[in-house]
C-alpha cells in the first residue's frame, strides 16, 4: 500500500464494488489472489516469499486497486498502480525489466503504470474487469494522470503464434507512432512474418486499453516466468475516448 492512498469514490453495487487497499491486510488479499492466479493456475515462476502470496519489491510503493463481492467481501479482481514518485524510489518502472522504454519515462507530466492485473477464474465472463477499469478511470481522473501505461499479457500459443496473431490485430487497430516505440528485451520466438499470421481477438484487459484509446508501443516481450507475451500499452489522456471514459466513470 502506498504511503498516502487517496480516497476513491465508491458506490457499492449489488454484486461488486471497487476500492483502494487501505491496510496491509487488504494488500495481502490482493497478493493472495495474484498467487492463486499466477502461481497456481498459470504455473508462473514467482519470486520467493511468504507462502500463498505473490509479492515483490514494487508492492510497498504501489497503490492496490481491489474489486470485491458486495455480500461476501471477497477479492475477485485486482491491479496495482505505480506513479512516477514510486518508480523513482526503486530506480524505475516494473515494465523496464521487460522493455527498453525509450522516451516513455521522460514524457512530461504524471505517469501511472498499471500492472499485476488478475481476475478470479469464475468471474472472467462477468463484469469484474469493467468494474476494475471503472476504478482505474476514477483514480486517473482524481490524480490528474497524463499518461497511463502497462504490460497487457496475452497467451503465447504454439510457437508463440497466438501472441503474434493478437499483435497483428493491434498493428492494424492501435499502433503507436515510431517515436513512442519500445524494444522488448526478449522477443517472441515465432519466425512467421506479419503477413503469415491471421488476426486474433483481443483479451479483455487489452480490449479495455484499446477502447479507452491506448496504443501498442511495439512488439511483445516474451515472459518466460509467466509463459505469456507482454505488450506495452500507452494511453495519452488527451486521446482518451470520451464515450468509454464516461462508461467506466459512471460504473462507480
């Protein structure tokens, strides 16, 4: 939990609500969900730490956004938010471990990195991701964020072809200009060219980025620990899609 978590306007829906973690216990609930999804379900190689928790050196300087079931209080979705000031304490953003970010860290204004997003498996067909995005929308509105960015994970598929197909769709639909491009430290292993790969549907988190107006800043990074491809997405708040912004803001 960040040292000075701002208040987040919360409306408790009949099924779900979103909030910022306001205690170490709430952060642990997010870390426990992350462990269940990343460690147990996906078999990711997590950093050693307390049993049943996914934690790293970024957690103490991040804000943690949680989606809870209204009746049970159970955390069913989460993400974490890392600001310029938090990144400065650690010498950089999380995504710098996967990409040469080029000009992005030096963009003028308030930058916010989104990461470690996950949703309980039984809730992935519901509205959890939309409620989570509504919390992100309120946070960036309250904090006057200028740029939102983060790694959106996509499945690799056989020979990394599924990740390449998703990237193909982004090239046609939401690609950043050259001056905003990043370079993956570990590129995909596929040898197929873009012309040899058909487009594939976007996963929910990535679709949320694109609907808001975010752009893909280059080719995916292959994450061997999580066995996914990570695509760096960047949203300039001046290019925010007003229709979807209202949609997310009205949910809370």
